[in-house]
């Protein structure tokens, strides 16, 4: 299993492409093991590369409403 760390966006793209190719790997197979390792590496890279700030519950509701095009909440002037 020749797997390397994901260090840049090109490595990330290649790993995601391979994950897509392995997506329906048979349970218990070497391909499933490879899929699991790649998915873990991609997840870690994405968390570091594109961190997501935690929202408080009110901000989360407001962000969801804004994304849906809903009017401004009544609790905000």
C-alpha cells in the first residue's frame, strides 16, 4: 500500500480521485483498507486547509436562513 501524506492541493485532488475509484470496494478487501486510509488523510488535510469556525446556535440559524434566502430574523434589527 503506497500511500503518502497529503501536502498540497494537487495531492488532495489525486487522493479524492482515488477515493472515488475505490468507493464501492468490497468489505474486508485491501481496496477497502486503502479507501479508509485515504479518507482519513483527506479529512485531516481538509480540516487544516479549510478550517470551519464554530458558530453559536443563533449564528448557525441565521446563516442557514440567509443561505435559503429567508428574510432577516425578527430578533435582529
